[in-house]
């Protein structure tokens, strides 16, 4: 910035965003100072480096603002892990599936790890069947990103949330809830009938 720029020549952009040509840093700085502004090196790797005349304080503030907005718009996806065994019983498997479903609905990926011990390595088909069962149970909200894969004594499956499927599921749930809700005036009609019945009795 300013007199710290040590390149022999720079390409200058003035404070209105117009190209001012190639010149020495001293000449560019003199133009910036005449306008009460700073000379900022915005592309140091360019040949020659590109500098711009601007208010350094304002530029720094806007840069921070842009960085903050970019970070805010970034979707942070984490990978949650679920551990199972080849002979995990159905009840425990369902519990783990519920946890995985919650993770997926929250936008996280799920890695299902299945570890073989001892003689279980001879029955890899059971492990494969368990992981396929897991993927099938969650297929309404996810897609398989890595199919069951064996690494040493461990087989794993990676599932990712599927936004389209999740949206369709939520839509179906809302429609079902709406259908289950009594129509407006249902109670009022019942009350009205009861009232007329009481009147006729009298």
C-alpha cells in the first residue's frame, strides 16, 4: 500500500474505476495523494502489478463485510458417524436409523461404519446386507454417496441428504396433517344440532 509498493511499474486504476495506464509507483502515489486517497495493490501477481486509488479504510471495511457475507452463505456440512455390527439386533438398528434420519434432516451427511471382529470377516455378506438395509430405510430422504466399501476390517456406507426428497416428504407430511384436521365449522355444526335438539325437547 502507498510507498510500500516496490514494483518498478504498476498498472493504475483511478478512483472512478477507469484505467489510467502504466507508470511508476511514485507517479501513481502522487496521483492518489493529490486526491486525498490511498494507492492499494489489488493484484500483486499481475504483470505489471495492478493498483487502485481508493480510501483504504472504506476498502478494508467493505472487504470485511464481503467476507462476512460469504461465510454466512456457506453451507457447513458435517459428517456424522453411526456404528453398527454385523449382528446388531433389529431394535438397536432401528434406533441407529432414527439417529441417522435426524442427522440427514438437519443437513448432515451420515457415515455408517460396520466393524467385523474375529470370525465375522468370513460373513461379509451379513454386513453388506445390514448396510443395504440401512440405505433402503433412509432412501426417502437421502442418496448413497459411497456404496458399501470394505477397508480392512471395516465396511462403511456414506449417505448424503437429498434436498428434493426431503422437500417432497415435508410436502406429503403437511398434506397428511391438513387432511387429518377437521374442516372449519365442524364443531359449530355439532353444537348447533345439539342446541336445536334441546329446544325441541322443551
